[in-house]
C-alpha cells in the first residue's frame, strides 16, 4: 500500500499544470523563459532536505533534514557537496521545515511543520552561524485556528515555507483543505506571538518552501510540481502581483533559495539538486 501511495503522489506531481493559476490569477507561463537543470546530488548525511538558505556573503547554502532528524545544519555548495556540519544546541528537530536569513546574517529555523494541524508548540529558532550556542526562540500560534485539529475542510494550519524581509517574517500555509494559501506576518524578534493572516490566494498545490530575491523585488513559492513568482513593489509583500508559474516536476521538492536575481536553487527529498535559470 505504501508503494502505491508513493507512486500515486509522484504521478500527481508529474501531471501538475499551471492552467488553474494562469486562468484564475493571470500568472504567465514560465516554461519558455526558464531552464531547469539537475546539477548534483546531496550526500547520504542529508536524507530529506527540507529547507535552504544562502550563506551570508558566501556562495554556499545551509540545509537541514526534515522532522526527526538531528538538530544540525549542513553547509553545501551549489551542486550539493557537503562542506560543513553545524550543530544547533538547545534545539530539537520536531519538524524543521524551512530556513530564512536576514540582512545581518541571522539564520531562522522554522520548526513549524504541522501535518495533523494539532501542534501548539510552533517555534522559530534564531541565531548567528558563528555563535550557534546563542539561540533565541520565537514561539507563535495562528489566531484563526480554533480547533486542534480542525475539520478536514479547514486543515490549513500546517506551514513549511517562510522568509525574512523588512524586519519581519512572512509565513505561508500548506493547505490541505480549500486550496487557499494564507500569508502571515510576524516580528523577527524573540517572543511569543499570536499571528493573523494578512492575505490569501488560490494555489492548486501544497506550498513547501519560500524565499525572497536578493534585491527584494520578487519572491518565490515552491509547490509540488510548480514554482510561483510574485513581484514586490515599494517593499509591499503581497499576492497582488503574480508574475510566473513554472511547471517543474522535481519529485518531492521541499527546499528553495535564490542564488542570484536570475537563478534559484532547489533540492528534493530524493537528494536531487536543481538550478532554475531565467533566460533574459
């Protein structure tokens, strides 16, 4: 039964199209504008890459394993070679799902995976890679969640994607209910917060990663079989400027980070490393 479900899942990814989003929201199809190439593979230490963040002032990347893995980050190059292992003390990998980085080089680890929508201990760890022992803790809860778990149609309180911008963290829900992805905004300072959704959008896939471009003029959301690009104007982060939907059948891809304005790195849980390049 497990193998059947596994192949059905990948068949669904393979058949994913951008038609629902282009028809409903006006995304342009990005197939002819982007090249997607597999450039490498991850080492055996990284069994389920679930988050990516570009290293501060370096051309390397941090990644981590999915929930239940060791409480450590792995530094890799752009083709997946392991360069360094960084233990993060005073943390537990309950369900680490994504990484973010701010303009001062702080790394944020999103321990907010919530498949069953029952968690009440959603956490983000903040620290400097050079001083990993000085970990700050950000805890939060979704203001619009009243039941743990909610009814099946309301299963929209899992989160696997976020990024930092303008001194805030922007989180995106992984919807298992009505296909509406919700955006939440919260401070990037240690504390306990009750966060409210600031926007939502129809995307016919589960969102598994997010990142903002180096210039701050664009952000990307990764879904199963698709990547969505949104424009940003006047530092206002919203879903109001959909740009491109890119069909990308990269198996169970759950990590994404900008390399540059025109390149995005993606890893999947089958150890593949891919680069998407915009053809100017």
